[in-house]
């Protein structure tokens, strides 16, 4: 759409916050008549509203349910659920609803520049790590790139800013994909699928369908997880451009059109001249930091997308070597008295915790928090043989305790009956008491953090602080 198309267009932005405010400002700058509606009417919302109103943008606080008169388009923030009355009213009135990702996609190339292709990643777990790995590989290849999207960097800024890019590494959540009907990536990956955000989507089927939207219209490659047939099924169901290929990644030896692992080497049998008989070495498993199985899978997915874009093997290796994971993702904090202490506070669901638990043996596991409707029998059954002991914290810890009683009754359990932030220090001390030299104390809660902490970052920081205090005492 050109600037002229936006002049006088009446657009309602649903929600303030990290994506709503930039969207409102961009639309206003394009000449649209913008109204922002917001459910909240607290002090922070009023301050944000005052900032927007000073620029000539109308804001309506405390009523996000009513469709403003003459609205021609709604641009929504990702957190607004599809069943909100505002969207029901929009559907009845024939008013389209876009997310901020859809808006960014529509505004690409507005200034006459050739828009940068998108290499897109989604999945229940591993999205941020994979996108950052991908950006590191692309940079190693000498390409101008950025990791953007759900990773916390605005796609609107990337699309409309002064910086010119050759390609973008884009993390997309299921929320964002739901509201992005015209997105068409160069290549895309679905890393894995497990129940999450079902309160927002309404069902697992709806959640999976929204994840699958990332493959629609792909031009070069749809990357899927060989170990999870559901991701391959989404590729089969997608309407892609002629010639687009299905590319699998696996921790086993790869077949044709797959990337995988052979004798500690990441290899490519997809983007080679004779994939029936040839394999291209990309990197060593030890080039992946950390080289836990689920992180190697992330690296293979990132490599597949980079290779789909034409990146040479040496850049895959160099990019993986240069990559440093974000904090609180299977992060080694310290070794104390021969015991390794690992912070995986980002493991906020059972799927993520399962991957983390599979990476170590034996383990003293620190777990618990807000379960978000999860059950833990399958997780405990799979990990039981690796557990030296368990320390439970958080509001829903009883759910994990009961699963342990059913499936690992011989494993010692410490149940900390407190939900204040200071509980983490006690949890680390109890874990140290249970651990033996050579063990790993793993904080992979399998739960959200908000019962005790502002977010998973603060939970991870509390764990790391407690471990450092323990190390000081042992010096």
C-alpha cells in the first residue's frame, strides 16, 4: 500500500503496549485517522495515552469491546484473544483485522527499496534461540540481517527504519501468525508442537493451525522436525509456491532432503548437488553452545533456513561458533563442590523441561510455579531414571509432587511450602544437600514464574544469585 492509500483511512489499534504504540504512531505518520482502544485504564495506560494524544492520536481507555464508528481496519496487539467482542463486531461489520506482523508485511518496500526476504521460525520452544543462531549464521556469511519479531525487536522498525537488510531472521508466535493472513516467507520452520496458550487459541487444533500458517506461500523451503510428524503434516497441508521443498531436520543420520547428525558432525543432505549419495559437512556438534540435544536441533533448523537462502557451509560453522545463548536458557552458572548448576528458567512448560532434563544425568531437579493447566505424568515418567532428587517450589508444585509419587516414588522430594522470592535460596541449598559430585542441579521449572517472580528472567537471576552465594560459602 502506498502512502496515499492510508490518507484519511480510519484505523482502530487494539491495545497499547510494545506493539500497539509503535503501530499507532506508524499509521498516524502515514496519514491514517487512528483511534487506540484499550481495556485498561490504569496510571501506566493513562501516561501512554497522553503521549499518543500529544501527537494527535485519539485514545479510548477502559473500553476495548466496542467497535469505533466508521472503522475500516483494526490493527491488534498479539495478546488480544480472537474471541473478544471487538473482533466479533468487526467480523459482523466486514472490517478486516491485522496484527502488527501483517502491518509490517504490507508496508515492506514502501519507500521503493527491494524488501528483504523473511526467514521465519515458530514452534512451542526454541524459537528465540533458533532465530538468533540463524542471524549469527547470516552475519557470518556477510549478509546484512537482524533478528526481529517476537524476539522483542519490532518488525515495523526493521521494515520502516533507515537500515537496509539483505534478509531478516523473524521469530513469530502463534498469536502473531493468527493475525497475519498475507505473510509469505522465503522459507520457514516449525520447530516443534506441544500444548501451550490453549486458553488463547481455544484448542490444540486451533493452536497447531495457527503455527502452520507460517508455511503458507513459502517460496524455497518448509523446514520441519522429523521427530514430530505433526510438523511434517503442516508442510503437506500448506499451499506453497511451485518448487518449494520440504526439508527435514533430525538428530539421527539424515535421509535425502534432510539435515542431521553423523558421528558428531552436523551434515546437509538437502542443499547438495546429489542428495541421494552426497552429504555436506556443516559443523561439529561441539560448535553448538550448549550442545544439548534440543539445542542441536535448533542449530540444524537454523542451518536449514540459512542453506535455503544460499549460505555456504563455512558460514554455518562460523555462525554457530560465534553464537552465545541468551541468559536463562540451559545456562551454566557455576560448579560448586563438584556439582554443576544449570539455569533453564526459560523452561516454562513441560515440553521445554523435557528437553532440558534429557540433556543431563544424574539430576537434582528444581521445579514448580504456575502450571497453566499442564499435567506432569509423562514428563516425570521420562525423567525418573535420571533423577537423584527433586526440590519443588511455587503455587502448583503439588501437581508435580503427585506425579512423582505415582511414577518415581523412590526419588527423594523436598516440598518447599513457600511462594516468596526468597524460596529460591532455600531451594538451591536443599538441592546442594541432595546432590553428589558429578551431579547436575537443574532449575527447569516446567511452569510459568508469575506466582513468585515478575518473569522467568527474574526467576533465573534469583537462582544464579543463590548459586553464587553457595559458591562463596564453599570457597
